C-alpha cells in the first residue's frame, strides 16, 4: 500500500497530494481529488463497468481538458460519464457497451448545449 491508508477516499486524496496530480477513482461512488480537496460523484450505473467504458471516460476528460482547467475537466467528465450510464440503464438496462455510451454522449451533449 503506497500511502498506508485504508479508506479509499483517504487514499485518493493522499495519492493526489503525493504525486501532485488529479486522481479520479471510479466505482459505486466516484472520488476525485487534487490533493487538497476531495469530491464525490454518485451519478452512474453498474453497467459502466464493462470493457471500454473507462476509455470513453478518459476520452471525455481529455476532450474537456483542451478547453478547461484539468480539475474541471475531470469533475465534469466523471459526472457526464455517470449520467450516461444512468440514461442508458433507463433505456436498455445493463445491455449496453462502450459504443452505446459514445452514441448517447452525442445525444446528451446536444441536449446540454442546444
């Protein structure tokens, strides 16, 4: 255990402080830290644990980071990813994959921006 901590929220904040970065730990609740503060995101669904959905999350965060501060990009990306999982769950249950998440992102983005 690199930081000698037991609670995952404590570890997220300690690791971010130790390495001077932003860390997002995804799970039933997501935790984001810049080493100073810790945020919790409860948006999401278990269906987002499938292969490729983490890659979609990283793509969302990377895209947002091109025009926003990194911390905001991570916070918004994690929330949007969770929201996508919730929306897809309402539409098709857990029967969705990373490609479905990407397609739903386009629909969600249109609703938020337009």
